[in-house]
C-alpha cells in the first residue's frame, strides 16, 4: 500500500477508504466534525416515575392517549375530575 501524500486538516473515519463517496465524506468531515451529542460530563436524563399532566395536574398514568396514526393528530384525554373536589367546601356551624 502506498503512503498518503496529502492529509487534510485532521484524521477522519474515512481515511484510507477508496472511492468518490469516501473522498466526499473526508472533505465534509473537516467542516462538520463528529456528531454533537451534548456534554459528556452532564448526567443522563432520568424520567420521573409518574409525571403529572401539564393540563390538569393528574398523573399521566390515569390519562388516555389516542394516537391518530400517520398524518393524524394525537389526542390526550384527561380523567374526569371528582365532583367532591370541585365543590366549594361549606362550613356548617
């Protein structure tokens, strides 16, 4: 194998691979670089065990999610509220 005479700015994953598309990727890798995946020192996201609904505040496990399919909207149906919780408390003396 012959020695490479020309090196662009820095090493790429496609160095040493023949072909037009490898050359294309080598060239653009110099500008794009590696994928920007975030800060490696940042801890991974941990989802809450039972998140609350942003609309009604009830746990999401009590909701019904109707997925419409391709090209159709997704609907979120909140659970019915308790009538006792909504009624104003009347103080009886």
